[in-house]
């Protein structure tokens, strides 16, 4: 029986955003170290299960082999991400919004704070947005006091930049 193959879609194997903070680079390096420590154990498990014989009927072997492949692919992905990484340095110039800036904005009577980083580190619930997002791209290169209008599907939102730090 042949296993079905998934069609490669528009979003399969997208390259990760190379813009990373120093903290994210350290986090990825630590994750890579953990994966490298786990690899020998998985290799031994695959070798042990291979001794049971018939590979086509050996489900435990197939599962172990799949886990090892997944681990190897994950290590390769992280290594490639780290090789292409561009560090987002803390901003010294707080007159314009740049990648790495934290921006305090006002919309209506509410105040919000956004930190603009790369796509790999976004967390909208914590106010960390991508420079590619509609809000992030609209805020880039603006100054304190500027009013930014963002067109969304059904409405338009205005943000007034209060402070950049």
C-alpha cells in the first residue's frame, strides 16, 4: 500500500523571518542544544528497534524513525534560522518608530503599547507585533505626535503616537 502524499501548498516551507532579538537567538540556541542532547538517545532507540527484524511490520520502529526524522529536521531548521539571523539592536534614536521600538499609542480614550519586532517573535496578546502587520507597518518611520490611520476590512482605526522608547 502506498502512503498518500500531501500536495505542497502556498505556505509550506516558508523561510522564517531573519530579524531576531538577542534574547530569541539565545532561546533558539538553547533549544538546539536540548535537541542535540536528545538525538543520541533516539538513534540508539532506532537501532535497538531495527534489530527486531521486518521493518514493514515493526510499528515501534516506524514511530521511532519518524521521531528521529522530526528531530533532525527541527535541528536543521533552527541551524538555518540562526545562520540567517539579523540581530535587532536596541534603538538609540527614539525620534522615529523603527524595528525594535516600543510605541505608546492612543486610540479614542484607550492607550496601548506595542513593541515592533520580526515575525518570528510576535505575541499580540503581550503587545508584540510584527513590522509586517498592518499596525506595525503603518507605525514604522512615524514620529511622536503623528496620527496613523489604518484601514481594516470594515473600519478605519486612528492611532496617535504618544511616546517612542
